[in-house]
C-alpha cells in the first residue's frame, strides 16, 4: 500500500466463520485450478501453490498469476484476485480483500498492483479496481475503495510509515481519487473521480 502514496503526504466470531468459509473456497479453487487459474491457497499454515502464507486459524487465497497473499496471526483472512494482486492481513481478526490488476495510480502516477492491507486488530481493507489500494491499520478501522487508480486509508498517520489508528473509516468510490481517515474516530469519503479527501466527505 505504501506504493500508492506520495511520500509527502461480533468480531472474533466473524474471523472464525470466515476461516471456515475460506477452507471450502480454497478446496474448490484448487480443485478446479485449470479453469479458475487458482494460484495458491494456505489454510492454518498448510499451503498449496506458491504465493500464499498463513498461520494457524488464518487463511490466504490467491487467484491469478503472481498474486501474493499473507495472513499472519489469529483469525485473519486475505484474498487476492487478479494479476500480481496483493493482500495482507496480520494481527488478530483482520480481513483484506484485493481484486484487480496493475494500473496507473492517481497518487503516484505510476503503474502499481492492486493491494489491500489490514494490520492490527479487527481491521477490514477492501480494494476493487486496477492499480488501487486500501489500508486499514490499527484497531477497528475500515478502508474501502472501488475504482481504478484510487486509494482508501484508515490509520493513525499517512505513510511513510503507517501508524495505528482507531475506529476510522475511509471509502473511495471513483477513479483516481483518495480518501484518508487519519487519527482516531475519523470518517473520510471521496465520491467521484479525481477527488482527494482527508477526514472529510465529498
């Protein structure tokens, strides 16, 4: 997710359920690897294919060439779908989902992979679009982006480096836009194309 930013600027039960669902998804994906282009799956530290890593109680699933998926800690889930797509969930009860292919990101004006990062405790990061990224860092943060070349960040400080935040929500709906909920208990939303919002909606 650091690639996407210019240098200047109830829960545990859900994790258990997601782990159980992921086990079935992984088995189905690997069973039909030829049709689904499944790259890898890792459930509770048991892996098949290259590019996925997990620890006990967590799962990582990658569908597509060159995906990199990491789920480290307790009750974490990470899913990446696309080409060279990246998803990382580390800590306790985090979920990261990235769907897309490399594309030009509006913050750095360079081609980057789609990625999602959820780090800490009970964070959720969702990135849907080419060259887009979502990062939720700290405790109970949510970052959601739908669009190409866009970002959503919910954390205590913008990178570099990330710092933990609490109860932040950032959502971006549009292309080449960015929403950052920075600090604690902040809300940010970028609605439309070529928008930049910090702790604000519009």
